[in-house]
C-alpha cells in the first residue's frame, strides 16, 4: 500500500512512524518548506501522547528533550493560588507529561523517521495543492521549485496544519482561522527557577493571563529555561495566524507591570526573553467530514484548537496512532478511514468546543468573577468539590483521565507490540 503524508509537523511525522510500526513500508512525507528548522517554542505532551510515543520506542528520546512537570497550578492575577493538581506519574498515570520545545521534538521525530523509513522518506520543497480521486488510488499534486509533481497513492493524509490545502479543497469558503479576540505573546527565558522548579502555572482571568512552565531542570546557579505565554484580550482587526512574528518587549512588560508575585516576577520573565512572538488565539469551526475518497485529514488540518488545555500536539499524535491502527486492522481502506474518522472526529470536535469555553482554565475566570479583589480562603469562593469536578471532566473529554488512559488497550496492532 502506498501512503502519502502532506506535512512534516508533529502530526505528519508521528503518522509516518506509526504506519511504519504497523507494518507499512511505502510511506513518504512531503513537506512544503525547503528546510525543516527547529521552529516554535514550548508545547506539552500530555500522558496520552507520551504513551503513544513510548509505544513507538521513543520514551527515552522524549524524556531527554524536556521536563516532566510535577504540578499544574492556577492562580489569580494577584498571585493567589486557586487550584493545583499533580501531573503525570504523580497523578497516577503510567506515563509522564513532558514539556518540550516544539522544534526539538520535531527534529527528534524527523531523525527517527529517516532512521526507520530511510533518508528519502521525507521530501522537502513539496507543497500539496490538490488531490484527485480514483477508484483504487488518489493522486496528490505538489508544487516544487522545479514545477509540479503528481504522486499516486492508496491513502493520502493531509497533515498540513491550520492552513491546510487539503481541507481548503473541500471547504473553499472557510477563509482565515477564527480569532477570539485574545493575543498571545510567547517566549522562552533563562530565569530563576520558581516554586519546585517543575510546576506549570497559569495566572489571570478572562482578560489577561500568564502561563509559564520550565523546559529544563534548574541549573547549578538556580536558573532554568522557562517557556511562557502572556495573553491579553483586544478589540481590533485580526492579524494573520503566523507562528513566527516577532514584536517589541516593552509594551508587553508594561501590561504586566504589577504582576510581581512573591513566587514569580512576571515582568522580569518577559524582559529576559530572547525573542517575543505574537500570535492571535485562533481555531476553526469543526467540520462534518474529514475523509473524501482515499484522503483524510489529521492534526491541526483536521481540528485546529485553542491551546487551552495544552492539547494540540497531543491530539495530532493520537490521530496518527489511531489512523495506523485502523489501516492495519480494518478489512479495507474505505472502512479503515471511516473507522479512524468515527474514533477521532467526535472526540476532537468536543475538545475544540470545550477549549472555546476555556477548558479547565475557566477556574481563573470564575475566581475573578466571584472575588475580583482576591480572597482570604479559596473555600469561600468555590463549593466543595467544584474545582476537582472541573479538572476531572476536561480530562475525561480529552481522553486522558488516568483510569481511562491506563486501562485502554494499546493502539499498536496485534503482533507488532
Ligand atoms: C513553525 C511552527 C511553529 C509552531 N509553534 C508553536 C508553539 O510555539 N506553540 C504551540 O502550541 N504550537 C505551535 N505550533 C503548532 C503545533 O505544532 C501544532 O498545533 C501541533 O503540533 C499539531 O501539529 P500538526 O503536525 O498537525 O501541524 P503543524 O505543526 O502546523 O505542521 C504542519 C506541517 O505541514 C507543513 N505544510 C503546510 N502546508 C503544507 C502543504 N500545502 N504541503 C505540504 N506541507 C505543508 C508545514 O510547513 C508544517 O511543517 C507551531 C506550528 C508551526 C508550523
């Protein structure tokens, strides 16, 4: 079976590794850019994604890339703790959560694809334009620096990100991604380690927010690489959703000038960033069909979502493993693609919509609405069990409640575990 994947992001590369592990040998990834440079800042691999990478034999390489957070904690804009919970192994999962640099993760996956599938398995400077459908195979057309190329394949996977060409073929009027009025400024900085050195924090309300998590353990001098996202609601026209747009630090430091907590100096963290990248918080409306002929969508091409809940890369990894499982176990390609979509589309649709309602981060908005000037005791603000229920229901919706994940059967096809 010939399988073509468009896009060498986290989703496309994991799909190639998963298909190879499931026994498919003729798998090629076509990538638009001429050189895959390690772009992007921090992302979180949640336990359900780390499980899949572990089953692909990549656990040690993933662990070496980052830090396993011990705790996730929510604070008010005054630095008062609302809720905290253990993460990863400490929360009862059989797999850790790992905070990594996106570019380093992509580079590690690229190396693994080339080692396992061959040096020629990833072809750069190939931008997917369209797919035509035949009875037994589809044909993908790519533009290249030398003109265009047509490739026939039994399965074509559009893993080509939030501006997917394959998705646009079926939704030509969809236009730009939908903006919710929030602007994100993302950066990494070497700063004094905070709290236990392994805690992911979120502080703020519905208007302004600061998220930080370490990407390295504390060094001997007590500093660590910390990834952060500063966020603010704005009126005005949306900018293009470009992951690499750099902006000045000064206005953003001003916005957070009084966010100096006794456990973290937010303006100092922003000031220490080497580079500040601006991005509008965008997603797309869920669509009612991913599969046409022998082509389907995966990752951000299928379900771009807000980063609340840290789920974008993890869901792309789950898509990749689920697709490979069904292609290896279903009686034919049509039924495999239908089963993949049945498994993944409703689940990711629910997540896109849940993230629009702020996912588990709604506790910061609720605390602000109920106690805008702060509180003496958080139990005066939330009913008994309310905070725990919010955290548990998001985990269930995202497929990573510890009981569900620990008990779920492997997505490695029988005989290939
Ligand atoms: C440069 C970059 C930086 C990012 N930085 C962050 C970050 O800091 N934090 C964060 O949370 N998320 C970031 N993301 C998004 C995050 O990686 C994804 O949400 C998540 O990993 C899902 O990945 P994906 O593989 O589905 O899509 P993506 O990671 O977007 O990968 C899609 C790939 O497809 C390629 N492509 C696009 N169009 C075509 C085409 N027509 N033909 C062939 N190939 C094509 C792209 O070049 C890219 O390599 C970034 C994405 C990119 C592309």
